[in-house]
């Protein structure tokens, strides 16, 4: 497993967690519906930060280097067009 997947996951998790902190801080100063909405949004962001960390650590090493475009491409598979034409 490459250690940079974990570093990248922690980096993004910290960014989302800092955003959640500021949302929860602003929600603590608000009143009424805005306070409820801010608390819900802040907790959802904290859950998302945890999921970013878990998905980055678990799923990172299994990611394909070319993304979704590389799925199903096998270089050892026979060509659909058949064998190449014979040289004259």
C-alpha cells in the first residue's frame, strides 16, 4: 500500500473537518431555524470527513490509475478485427 493515499485522505479529511468546525461555530451563535440547520449541516460534514478518511485509506490503494475509463480494458485480449493482414 502506498503511504501517499493515507496522506491525501488525511489532508482532505482535515479540510472538511475545519469547514465543519466553522459551520458548527456559526450555528452556535445563531438563533431559531438557522441554528438547527447549522447543527445538522455541521454534523453531516463531520460524518463526511470521517467517510473521506475511511474511503481514502481503504479505497485508495485499489483505485485504477486511469479511473473509470480504464475498466474492462485488457491488453492481452484478441482484437475484434481479427489477425493483421499478411505482408506481401
